[in-house]
C-alpha cells in the first residue's frame, strides 16, 4: 500500500512543476528500507533487504518465520533419486572432442547396475 497526493493540474503547473518534474509512479516511489519475502523450492522462507522491524528496532528472525520444520523442507516435485553412486574421472580425457573413455559412472536403472563407461568404450 502506498500513499498518494492528488493535485489539480493547474496548481501543479503553477507551484510544483519545477520541484517535481517527473510525476510518474516509478519516479515518485522510493523504497529506502524495504523488505522482500521469498519462498524457495524446498519451502524455506527467506528475507531480502531490511531485516529488522523499523519502529521497534528489533531484528526479524528468519528461523521463526519458517512454516515447515527443516526436516520437512524438500521440493515436492523433485524427480526420484537416480541411484547414481559415483561419478569420477580416473584419468584426464585426452584432447577435445574425444570420447569420454575415462569417465566412470555407476547408476541404477530399474534396479540393475549399469556401468556407463563400458557403453562409452564400446561406442
């Protein structure tokens, strides 16, 4: 919510034009101590900007603002875990544009263990 003063156009031109040349909302609106609240994908509430109660001079505690306990904060539409155990490079890849022969990736697909490095070497 914002406050506004409306002035008749003839009075504005006579008294205020030099002092307030741009009367657009963007020019007149100045946020000096604004606080913005954000919610992250996992449900965490974050603040940006002024993190204190201006008239009471008390800090705003983000932890007290949380709606979900930390143990329940997770993105509800995240894909299921892929079962990826390790991703490592055993040795540097020789040259640009070559096959990633040295990349070892073990992942579980439908409960079966698949070694992608064997598939890469075969191709």
